[in-house]
C-alpha cells in the first residue's frame, strides 16, 4: 500500500517504526494489514478523517492509524482517498444514511430502515446482550472503509477485555445468544459535522461487535455494502 506521509508518536522504537512502515508498504490490501497488525500483533487499527498539522481537514487523504492495545498512539499515516475509492468502487458510504443534523447540533438524523437493512446485508444482527449489532469478521474492513470515506467519520478496531464486562449484567444473556466475548472484537466509530473545525458537533456510536473467526452462524453476504439500497 502507498502512503503519502507518516508520523510516529514520541518514544516509538526505531525497530518498530521500520517494521510497521515496511508492513504497510508491502501489504497487498487493508485486509492483510488488519490480519497482521490487529489480529496477530494486537495493535488497534483505525481509519478516518485526515487532519493536517495546522488542524485543517485534508479532503484528499484518509488517515490510517495504529495504537497500542491500550490505546496509546503509535503511528498515523495518510493514504490517498482516490486509492481507497478505487479499491472499493461500489461501497456504500455511511454518510448516505444521514439526512441531517438536529437543530441543537449534538446528534444527527438518519434513514434507520435503510441503515438496518444494509447492516443485515453485511451479516450483522441485533444482540440484546450487548445492546447493539454483532457481525462476521469479513464485514470489518467494508464497514471501516464505509465510515472512512464518509465526511468527518473515524472508526477504530479494538480488542475486548472481557473483564470490563460485569458477568452479573451480561453473562446470562451472552450465554443465551452463544456469544463469547473472548472470541470477539469491536469497531468504535464517531462522525463530526464539520471536520477540522474546533467544537464541531460529533456523534458517537455504540460499539459494533464482530467475531474474530468466521463461523456458520455469523456468515452473510456483503452485497448491500457494495450496492445501493
């Protein structure tokens, strides 16, 4: 993959910098990067709005960033928006479901029915135990790219620490739905009305849950992520 520029956080060892840059540049796809740096090496990995050093929005780039498992910044790179568009030419952008921001500017309105159908088409289903959506591993990159190509959106893949979930609140429902949090990860997303403008309204999403491995019970087609509803 080609990168336009990169910045490492202070204190990142030179050997880590070299390994990560070489891994990005040699990767054939975002899927490959995700498999290695998120699933195998345990980093967090995200995509989203590219902000220049002066705080302005860079509309021609998408930020591809890596954090430690605990969320400490490691590296931010810029990749070409055109390259990402070319790699996913028919992908539906999440912003297409937004119909406008509320008058107070703290939330947005959206086409809920179309959005829910789109998520179901990617294999996601509602989970009562986690009060959100859970879906197949292979939906991760399409969902991340859908957000990344949407104005002001950022999304990050994070590992789950099951100790953060109180068994008294979750375990019975998780068992009933057959969900093992140790076999899942999350995508956490946000979207800003005017990226690059300080204090611009921002919507925060409940985490999306995904299985680390594909199984018969969570497979689905990704058709609705790639074509219009």
